[in-house]
C-alpha cells in the first residue's frame, strides 16, 4: 500500500493542476492486525492521513501497529483456558466477553465518560472474580494461593492506576484496554491461572 500510495502521490505531483494550483496528495496507510476491530484500523489509517496533512502535505504516513497505542484487537476464548472448574470458567468467559463489548461500544456509540464508567463496573466485577477464585483455590489447597492473590492485587492496582490516568488523559483508552484485555485476560489466564488447573 505504501509503494502504491507513493506512486499515486508522485503522479498527482506531476499533473499540470498540481503545478499550477498546488494540488497534492496526502495519504495515510496502515496494515490490519489480526483480530483488530475494523473501526480501530480505520481510525489508525485516518490518523496517519492527518499526520501527512498536518506535517507539510504531499507525503505518505504509515501507521506502525508495533508502536501505536490504540490498536484494538478482539480476544477470543481458547479452550485451553478451561480450568475444569465451572464457576471459574464461567467468570473468565464473562469477563472476556464484557471486556470485548466495552471496547466495541467505545469504538461505536459510547461516550468517553460512558466507556470509563463501564470500565469501573468491569474492574469491580474483576475484583469479585479474583476474590471468588482465591476462595476456590484455598478450598483446593493450591500451594501458590498466596502468591496468586498478590498477583491479583497487582493487576487490580495497575488497572485502577491506568483507569485514573485515562481520566486525566495521561494514557489512551487503547493502553488501558490493551492492559485489561491482553495482560489481565489473555496473559494472566494463559500464564498464571493454568498453574492451578491440576488442582481443580
């Protein structure tokens, strides 16, 4: 896309209208990330376009998904995340669906304030889930339960910190959502929670 956009930009620049009236082409490009919401992809492309327009025009700007803070991807439930305990699995699935739906609504119709209120409710539900999970792990005599509880506390503290920073515009909602969806939901379940599955 970048090569073709540059070819178009050069062709427009070579036109007579460009020379006589100063018509140029400014282009924004981005590559879709697997499972990225289309609204997120379009927003990144549009942002790249405005960078081209606002930094001198007649140029190509490419959105780099590796460094962008607002790449919104949908995380799908993996059967490998099933712990074998119906309550824990139901709560994990519910939290994942709720987190995905908060992101979807923020990309669509929700206002910024509504999105942050939804995140507050999500964090309260996450805290309740963490408490329920620890109770179950204590009943099952999971030897690392205290360590797991500290991990939960750290995740909740970081989530609240990011939420506060989002309110103050110190971080983007993309950074907050990335933490909630990937760090808390995907990597915590797949990295830490699987350690107790054998005890359930």
